[in-house]
C-alpha cells in the first residue's frame, strides 16, 4: 500500500475560486496512507475500430480519506492526478462504508 500526498488549492475564499473559476488562496497538503493505485490503460474496441482509455483510480479500503474533487494527488513515482470524483462503496450486507474509489485524470 502506498502513501499519497494530497494538495488542496483555494482555501482563501468561501468557494475557493475567483470569478473566472481559477483557484485562489493558499495551497495546503496532507498525506493519506493505505492507497492502492489502479492505473488507466488503453483498450481497443474492435467493433468501432478505436482505442479508449480508462481513468486511473485510487482505492482506499475500510476508510474514508480527506479527499475532495479538484484535489491534486501525488502518487509514488511523482505522477500527479487530479480528482474527478470520490465514490463511496458500502458493504453488501451491512450498512457501513467498505471503502472509497477516487477517480482521477493525470495532469502534468
């Protein structure tokens, strides 16, 4: 399991954005242990004759990390991922959060 760094921008205003949608304010960072990264991969669609790619996903099992949309994740190896969505999944038979899937896109 990996520990990832979480960078969060725009804590200076209530919305964290200016009138143009750009982040304003200071950038904070913290670390989230226990991550498993599933890298996106290209797959070939033989019916439509095109290549599609899947987004990288960061999984956390049995915990809910402090990660929100638009955060930047720095994973081992230095690659940077922007958070697109954070999805909780529940246990099949019991009502508790079994983990979190963080869907990302890679940024440079």
